[in-house]
C-alpha cells in the first residue's frame, strides 16, 4: 500500500512539473510588487553616428537606477525612482563629481494595479529643479569649455524650456520608464503578432506622430516563467519629417534661405526595434534593450543615428 501511494505521489509530481513547464497560450503582464521592495538596475544610454566612411560614439551615459515601492494598495502602486550617474561621456571624473548632486534625479509616480503608469506626483518640483540645475551646468560648461558657442547653448535652453513641460517630462527626461512600464496592463498571445497604429505624443503640441507597430512574444521560458517581448515600429515618414524639421528650425533660428531650402530636401526615417525580457511570474523586467534608428538622407550622403537604451536588473531586495 505504501509503495502504491509513493508511486502515485511521484506520478502526481511529474504531472505537476510537466504542467509548470508547458508553454502558456497567452501571457498577461501584471505587476506583483510589494511595498518596501527595491529593484536596482544598470542603465546605459548610447548614441552612435554612422556614415558611409565612419562610425562614432556621439554620446554615452551610465547610471545606477533604483525603483522602490513606497506604497501598495488594491488599485495602485506608488514608486520612487532614482537615477544616479556613474559615467557621462564628455565630462571629466572630477567634473562629474562636482555635477553629481545636480545630475542625480528622483521622481515619485503612481501606476494602476497592473503596473501601467498613471501620473507623476512631483512633476512640478522636478521640472523646476531640473531647469535650475541646467542653468548652473550650462554656466559651468561655458567656463570649462569656452570654445562652445554661447549662441548654441542659448538655443538649446530655449528648446528645452519649450518641450520640457509637466506633461512631457517623464517621457523625455526619463524615457527608460516609458519602456519599463510599456507592456503592463496587456495580455499577448504567445503564438501570434499584434499589429496596430501607435500615436506618439508631439512635444511641441499639435498632431501626434503615427507609427506602424508590431508586438510579439519571441521566446518563452516556461520553467523560469520568463519571456522575451519584441516590439518593432516604423514612424510615419511624413510625420517624422514634419516634426524633425520643426525641431531643427527651433534650434537654429538664424537659418538663411538657402539653408531652409536644403532642409526641405532632407528625408528622415525612424524605426524602433525593442526587446523586453520579463519575469511574468513577478511582473518584473529583467532586461530591456531598445534601439531607435534615425536615417537622414541628403542629396549626396546618408547618415544614421542609433539611440540605444539598455536596462539590466542587478539587484532585487
């Protein structure tokens, strides 16, 4: 009798193990976070410029970022997000240390019960502090690098003042958060693709930028309850050209007529290729890798700028 019970028990264990490893037909992305939990990530941002004859790193930034769950209710999470700079291309180590208190950022925001972002709690305070810090940094940079055009710095500050609003600050200054919370609140079929038209907000107001997007689950590790979610998008070329030319004109207010004509002959294309590795049992991104590729075609040359974001989990408490 004992032998039969043992065999039955082992048989049940095998069934359970098999069931756990079976690939689900669909996966809902829901946050299962607990108040007091802290997740630490390494954040790397890069910009690479490529032409027919060269490839250069235009920018490279490395941060340690932390997500702390401040509050958990039946309908929401309140999160503290801190960005601590470790390396910034172009800044000497000594300068980074001098600027660190200005460059370290903290925001408080809320999500719904699934992990989908609802609102920032302290957008006004963060915006005010960021602009004050930027004035200080620009002042120090103009002293450290006197060859930098004061006119260019002033133009850049003007554009920043216009597009960095309470509504835009999260998606522009903390873009990685847009990706971190991207899949939450949705359920995707593991054997199919979802095609849809996305609407990207225009920081200058007016019509959004349309994008032809596709989402699919490319890999599932049922044993470890993780998967890779792929997201690809091509932004509507007409919308891209309209927006970028508007941005360039705002940044360079002193264009000559010939320069404006040259600008009209330039063609811009933007494509996104993003991959999210997610522990769907915990509702937690393990790694996120994004790539936004902007191709600029002129009469005699083509230049490609690739903006990448890599977010990698390094600690969970």
